[in-house]
C-alpha cells in the first residue's frame, strides 16, 4: 500500500505495525511489544499509576502495566498501546539516552502524551476496520457500540469516542 503522507508519526507507526505484523482483531499487543524487543511487566501498583515506560542504555526497554483491580482489562490494553507509543515516538526524540514516562490519571497532556494516545487509538481501532464493522453491524445499531468494543478489545467509552471522531452516529445509551 503506497501512502505518501501520514498525518503524524503516530499514524505511520500504527500503520506499520498492522502491515508488518499482519495484525488481527483484537490487536495482540504482547506480540507488538515483543517484536519491538520490549519487556512487558504486569503487576499491581498504587491506583494512581496506569503504566510506565522506561529505557536505559544497554538494557531492553521496559513497560510496566498496573494490574490493580481498579484497572479493567480494556484500560490496561489502552495503557499498553500508549506505552508502546512512548517507545516508538521516543526513538527519534532522544536516541541512546534515558527515557522514563510515568502515566497517571494526572499526567499532563503534553504533545508527546497526546501523540501516544493517538497512536493507541489508531493501533487498536484503525479507521478502515472501524468503518467495516460499523457497517456490518448496521442491523443492530442498538448494541453496535458494545459489540464493537468487544471485538476491538477496548472499552465501550473508547469505542463511542472513536466513532464520534469518525463522525459515525452513535445511538444514545439512555433507555426509556
Ligand atoms: Zn504517556
């Protein structure tokens, strides 16, 4: 597929991951991380922390994900995708030097953090696949968002947001 222009590096990396790893839904984030040589550690931290990314010279990069019961699986997946974003986007920012990103609910929304979120959204919910499944489920608009959230391995909240971003109408969840 010859695409000459990418909106951002985040888009480029997400696209590359899908192309080179022949990904399927829901995206196998463990595979993406391992192909990039990243060690992923899952453990319980204090609630504030979602995850972190650490790179030290001469050692494999590390991602740690908080497995606290307050972090549902879909949230952990989004955090892991976000941390992989830190790895990819950090390569060019400061090659060879130390990198540490701590992600908490209070992490300030810098350009880097927004780009990592953007990467996570594109990696987990590529536009073409979203449109495909959205159309495929048009007979079931009531439950479409929930079914899609399950298929893509994201929260219903993240899916609604993605659908709105792509101007795809979302049914109001309020029941009469
Ligand atoms: Zn971050």
